[in-house]
């Protein structure tokens, strides 16, 4: 299935948090982090609301970061604020799955 290359780099993270994790606190910290770094084009997150357990394999939350290119993702990954947040984030997860990929746009959202 083809599509036109959008040029964006996406970083998708699926997680299952440990029982005692306060997800809202982590998301507030993540929101502050991405707001401080112009190299992050967008950040979205959500919690699964209806997938059958066997299909979601225990994962409960998804996070998607969008970058203009691979260089911006690399700069983000190595940024001291991200490195600090990553330690806190990693300590709160029970299970994680990462996908990092160049996005292929099939249908773009309408312009605002």
C-alpha cells in the first residue's frame, strides 16, 4: 500500500504501567518536557478504552511523538531533560513496546 512520504519521523510507545504509577503525574512531566523542546512537532497520548485484552496484550497506554526528521529525534533522545525524564518513565513501566519509523502519509488531516 503506497502513499506519499510526509517526511515526519514518528516515535510510538505502548506501555503497561506498574500498579502504583500515577499516569497523570507522568503526563504532566512529559507535557512540560515536550513544550520546552521545539524539536518535538507534536505529542499525543491516550489510554485504551475498549480493545479486548488478548488483542492489546496487556498494554494500556500509547504515546506518539512526531519530529520533522531523524536529526530532531536524535537531538530529543540525547537532550538532558529527556534523559532525566526517561529514567523516571522507565522506572514506572512494567512492559513496553517501541516503534520508531518514518511516516508514510496516505491521507493527511485537513488544514486548519
